C-alpha cells in the first residue's frame, strides 16, 4: 500500500486492468456507484417534468437535460461495472432494494416548476462543484475521463437554471412567490449535498479521488450562491445568516445534519416513492433490454 | 452486450483521442449511443468505435525492456559543455 500511495501522490493514474489494493478498488467503486445511482434517480425526476414544463423552448432543454442525466448514469454504471465488484444488474437491484445510496437531494419531491428551477440552479451547481473537485486530481483514469464529459453537461444545466431563475425574478409576484417557496425547500438539501466536514483520515482524499475537503467546497458554494440569490431579490432561508464585514464572508449558521442522515438511510420525505418509481420503470422497460440481449447474441 | 471503446477527433485537428466506452447490443446501436453520449454537442466530428474484445493488449513484460535502453538516448551534455565553455571564453576576452 505504501508504494501504491507513493505512486498516487506522484500523480499516478490507475487504469482498469492495473493492479490496485482491494481497499482502493472498493472505495473508488462505492463512490462511482453512488454517483451513478444519483444520475439515474435525478434523470428520472427530470423526465417527470418533461410534460409539465412550460413552453416549447424550456421543454426541449428539459428533454436534453434528461438525456444528459440518463447518459451520465449509463457511462458511470459501465465504469463501475468494469471494476468487477458488482455487475450493472447487481447495482440496480441493490438500488431498487434500498441497499445502496444516492445523493440526499434525490430523496425530496419537486413540487412545482419553481422546484425544478431551484434544482437546476442550486443542486446541479453543487453537484458540479463536487465533480470538478474530483476531476481536478482524480487518480482513477476511467472515472476521470467520464467526469470530463459530465462536467461540461452539468455546466449547461446550471446555466439553464440561472437563466430560468432570472426570468422568474423578472416575472409576476406569483412567480416570485413560487420560486421563493422552492428555494425554502431546496436551499438546505443543496448545501448538504457536500456532506458534513471531511474526516481527517478520509481515504478518498488520501487516494486522490477527492481533491478538496467537503467543508471547503460547501463554503465556496455558500459564498457564491447567497449573494447571487439575494441579487435576484430572493431571501436565503437561513435564520442565522450573517455577513462578516472584515472577512468578507457569509455564514449560514449551524447546519442540521439530521435530514441528510435520514436520506442516507432511505428515510427521506420522498425516498420510498422515488425508489419504487425507479423500480417500476426498470420493470416496464425490461422488454427493451431483452430485445437488446437477443440482438447482441446474433453473430455479426 | 458488448463494450465499445470510443475515439473522437475534431476534423483537421489533433489525433483521435480516447473518450471513454459504452455498452451496446450491436455495432449500429453502439454508433447511435456513441453519438448521443459522447458527441451530444459536437465534441468531435469523427468517431471510431472499437469493440473492447478486439483490442490486443500488450503484456507489460514485453514492453519493460525498452525502458532500459540508454544507448537509444543521448543528452548531448559533453557537446553542450564545450559550447558553453567556448561562449564563456568569448565573453571574457
Ligand atoms: Fe448529471
Ligand atoms: Fe445535471
């Protein structure tokens, strides 16, 4: 392990066929599996909004975003399956059985179109910031290459979110109220996406999967998004929000981590419905996979 | 299902570069999937797919000896030292 860690510290990149310590393989696999699950769960919610999206232009971008997210899931499941710990089917079975995790934000329900805007702006931005921090210095080559694609597409989602928010901010009082309600629901889950402070011995940091501590990324997000939301005329739903003039920094006050813990145990407000819905979707599309398998079995 | 490795290139620029891989049932479906997963926003205009089980992978032991062939390199240090010495002589006179 010491030699392997020295190799990683030196900027070494691990490829799928390389020898790697079992602990590294397991930790990287679990990280990618959770990322893949989150893309799939996020894509399915996005899909739910295609028929409900106002206006053709927005509808077409929601279609594009849905395809992006499902594509991210597809590519990440492939990278994860290549690590030969679980097959794609096993990962999906575990997801539907509630045995594996996906990001906290996909355990909540998107109630209005305002929620979708808040998600695209706040959640996609938080996901993008975490992914960029992984991409920066990721020691696992296949994951790093896929992240490059994902990051460019998440940037599109975030810009789409800000554009929609800007339109709402210029809209009617009802529209502003709807978005403020969405912000009240999504601000804290989006912030908690970064997770609690990184442990000092976090192996993902040590093995150059993550390049930045959770609390650092979370703080950067706060410094960027608090003033931005305010500039559009919205209220940040943090009762203890304060600004330190000297440091020039925003402080959102104490963070309640209980909601995050509940989502990680599949006990979030919308966890059960979302997991069942994903499972149903998997069953309903079985015929497509069966047809693919038959096509694959025909010699070229 | 087969796994395909994806290579992309921008017309008139660079070489084909490995972009990732995907799983698909047939070559035709793989082509469509590659277009919709890897060049969704014109990230390339040339596309190669190679089935992973067709890739012939070198044994590291076959390659290793070539890391130790000093006679295939020359750092030119003796010649550079002489040139430097000549330059210094010129500067001091
Ligand atoms: Fe995504
Ligand atoms: Fe996204």
